[in-house]
C-alpha cells in the first residue's frame, strides 16, 4: 500500500460518496470510482460493499438515526450523518468487528473536517450497541422494504401478490452473467475452460450463450477476456438479440445503444448483416460502445444523435429491424445499482413516459413496412411498459403485436420480467410488426 493510500480514510470517503448521492444527486457511477482512487483493491471493494449496502438499507438506517440523534446536523456537518449511518450498517449487517466499526468510524470525522463531532459520533454508535438497536425494527413495510415511499406504493399497487418476493429480490446482490461470444468460442468450450480453472458456474436453459458465475470475480482475470471470448451481460438483456431475431443482409438499428452490450450480441447472433447502426445521444458513452466492439472483434456504425429527432442524423434509408432500448426509470436493475431508487423521483416517471412515447413514434417512422421493432426497458413500472405499448397499439393502425409468450395480447402486451426471475434483472420486452399496407 502506498503512502498516499495510508493517509486516506476509507470510512470518510465512503460517507462522502453517500452524501454526494443522497444530498447532491450524483450517481454512484459518477462519484464512487473517484472516491476509490488512492485506496487498495481491498478497500475499493469494501467501499462499494458498504455504500451499496447502506443504500439498500437506507430507510432503516434513517429510522435508527432519528432515534439516536436529537436533531439533524446542518450545513458542512451533514456528511457526518452519513458517516454514522455507515457505522450502523457495519454493526448491523457486516462482519466488521464492533471495535473497528466504532473506532474507525469515529476516526472518519477528522478527514471530513468534523473533528468536533467525534464525541457525538462515538456516543451514538455506543448507544446503538447498548440499546441493541439492530433488534428494533419498525412496524412499517415501506421502511423494511428499503424503498422510497413513492416506489413502494407503485410496486404495491402493481404487484400486490408478488410484492414480498419482489422486495427480497431487489434487496439482494445480483449474480454475474456472462455471454459467450460464439464467433470466438462455444458455450461448451468456454464452460470446460472455466471448469479446468475451478471457476464455478451454472447454465440457463433459456440462454443458449449465457452462464452465471457462482461467485463474484474480477472480470478481467477470467479466461478469454482479452481475446473477446465473452462479455458481461445480464440474462434479461441477453434476450434482446433473440427476440429481435436479425436476419442476414438486414439493416439494423440499435437505438439508445450505450454501453453496447446488445449491439455486440446482435452482431454475434447474426454476423452477416447488411449494416448495424448503434445510436446514442451521448458521444462519451459511444466511446464505451467502441471499446466493447473492439475487444469482441466486431464492427458497427456508431452515430451520435437524438432518438427523438432523427431528422438530424438519419440518412433516409429505412431499417429492417429496430431495437429500441428506451430511456427509463431503471427500476428493474436497482439490486445492481441501488443508488437509482434514491436518485429517481415520482415526478420523473411522467417525463420518462412522455419521452418514451415520442421516441417510439419517431423510431416507428424509420422502420420499413414489414419490419420489426423490439421495445425494451429495464423498468418494472407498467406505465413505462405494458401500458405504453397498449396505448401505442391503440393509436397506431399499422402496428401489430408479435407475441413473445403464449398468453400475450394487446391488453397485456409484452413480457415483464421481475428482478430475480430466472436469476435475471427486471426487464420488459414487446415486439411489434409494421404492416406492409
């Protein structure tokens, strides 16, 4: 460990990340890697575990804080509330020793420039232990769910019978899925290589090229990473290429493509396309798409453009098939990105639904007669999914449903996957056909 790393306090930096997410509205993807700089690999992993854990259990941590803190801390000392909640999380949910959880958390006050609050922090954490606060669970299902009130109410209304299992899945740690690049190797060959290296995994009947690692591992250390033999992609996202079913010599558009996992899978699934265009509004995110394409030895046309304004970038040639991975609430991947539930607000949903409708209509206009559009989100909210598609089918005479499941119809279109189903993330798909007339 370098001298610089020794000077960093992992708890103080973790508390600052929590503060930036919850008070400043930054995403974990934005602020966690920056805070991890200068820390050892072990401490980097610890920081993610603690920050994500605290985000999963935030309502309960806040409940305990209200019991033990007489009045909220203000201004520059507000970050200490997040430090204390990290202490609660260590004491209630981690294997950190009681002594380290208290003493090291108190020590975090100094680098946060809140040394005057060391006594308060120490007293609160010791009261937490003395009063056995971790046994004090409120009789409030929303707090226990770990979800914000608005989202808990939406899920309770949409999935009343499935709610307990849904909440449990959303609180769990997700598995790591791999998608084998069949242009480089086969599922059987890659599985054998994992077995030879004593890397445990399981297979899924519904995913011809997918497997699930039994334990979390450093991805770049897995066999075949540099050779492009696999990509990391959740099982739900892997279904996109199969549902789109691209054929040889077709012109394909992957709309809102970054970071490119589905683009790459489309090219692996059907290497004889006429063309594959990956569109995204964010040029920086398209850099990630290019990196993924290069590692997997694939090629696509990358276009920076607004899906809601195709007149700014479209060349006038219609597409045979379009994958529309629409901007959404991302409520289906909360277990993977627990900051999402605190960054999203109820008011955001109406805005997203309106944007999805606009993009869907625009993409439909770029689809040739007889073509297929696959609408996808990583949301579990009906207004973004089945309700969105039902309205589109009602208002679009030349659109028809192409069923993905036997009991599907225009009143309940598409396939809604809930988090945990088949070990997958939450996802939604609906496949639409454009009439020739």
